[in-house]
C-alpha cells in the first residue's frame, strides 16, 4: 500500500457510488459519506458528478472537496470510464436523486462481460428516506399542479368546488376496504390523501387567513398527543373504553363553547351515521332519551338481522313514497333537540 493510501484510508482500485435522496436537505450527508469524500480527495482520487446542477455540489465543494462534472454520455460509456479510472485511483460518483439505475445496470453488464480484473464497487448511502418521506413528493406534485404553468383545472378549484370529490373519494375508500383488494385500498387511500393536500394548498393561497399543510400536520400531531395522555403522559388507561372516555372528556374541555353533548356533530354526514352519532353521544353522556317509535326485536340481534330490519324500513318508505334519507335525517334532528331538552331539564 502506498503512502497516499495509508494517509487517506481509501484503497486504490475502488469505485464508490455515493447515493442520496432529494427529500433530505442537500449537505446533510452521513458521516461515512463525508469520510469517503474527504479521504478520496486527500488520496488523489476523483469525485465525479453527471450534472452541474447536482444539489450536493455546492456543499461538497464548500467542504474543500473538488468535484468534476462529466459530460452526458450513454450509461454504458460512463460505466466503462468509471471502471477504467478506478483501476488507477479511487473514484466517487455522486449519484442522482433517483440513484442512477441505468448506470447500475450498465456497471453490471460491463462487469459480467469483461475479462480484465475489476475495481471494488461499493455503494455508500449519503442520505436516505425516513418513514413518510414520500409525503414530500405529494406536496411537490400539488404545488406543481397549482402553480403557473401547471394544470388549469387544478388552479381554479376552491374548497367549495372540491367538496364533492372529497366525499366521492371517501366513499370509494369505503368500497375498497370492503372489497379486500389491497392494491385498490392503497390507491384509494392515495386519492383521499391527495384531497387533503389539495385543500391545504388552496388554503395556503388565502389572502386573509392562509395556512399550509405543515400547519395542518402540526395541529393534528398536537391534538393526538394531547388526547392520548396514556401514551404521551402519565395517565393510565386500563381499557379501550377508558381511552374513549378520556378522549370525550378532553374533547369536551377543549370545546369550551359547546353547551350540549350533541354540539359539533357534522350535519352533512349521511342520515344513518348522523342518527347513530346523536344516539351514541347522548348515551355516553348518561342521558336516557327515549327514541320515538318502536320495532319488533328479532330473535337474534346481529349485523345480518339489523341490516335486514333497516332494509325492510327502507322498502316500507319506498312503498309509501317517502324518501328514507330525508325522513331519517329529520328524525335524527328531532332526537338531537330532545337530547338538548333533556340536558336542560337535568340542569334544572
């Protein structure tokens, strides 16, 4: 081993592919990456890149490492050059944000077809994606669609115009869950996620009260942390029911302007879920508010029998020209008012 090799710690006949990700700020390289770069430069080796606009170049050069930009050539030609140069000294290749898959394939092809000894080929991760990093790509795509030169349709949308798509995507997600098709589920989750990103991007442009997707994410993180003291603090929760009670109590304390347990129930939801929410809220509050009307209790009460009971009620409504959705919504709202009245009577 030569004196320069002993000083640098980087053996000759070595090709290092230094990879990274555009989802991490340029310059935030791992210690092994910086070590390879500095030792290669100190040992008289080459640090090469294929793009003069490579995001790492300014930071690597600021660290005193000289980087040469290689003219664009086919991957096979570049692979032969890198392998040849690495025969006489260490070479570091700054890979593009996609990892240069064509170059990797070309290196494999040259290595498989050659008869000469090859240098050692090593991949050194300079940076890598953390869980959730691809969410940055969603934000970047949304920004491109919404910005000048992007999509005219996306650019003209508002919160109001997007409501129908949010509802449709939510129902399509419900269908995907029921289908058991994992690929379909993944796709529909993405569509719902995109709706959130879309609304956040629209909100960012509001002239009076703008907020960003980071504000949205920050607020939900704070809420989840605050509402899970049994996870993030020292509160003990012995069961799922205990967790639910704690959640309701914390939510009630936060919503100080609410006077009733049924305040804040979204009225735009389907009538059946609206009715279920009104009933569950009142029962959890310990209010026994009788529901008007009655049904014959079937021999067994399970998903199938309840479903058939609801179907029979729907058929009865259709027979008499009654819209079941409208009728149930009105009944749910009347029951909501009855709950409020019971709360008032309880206070007296």
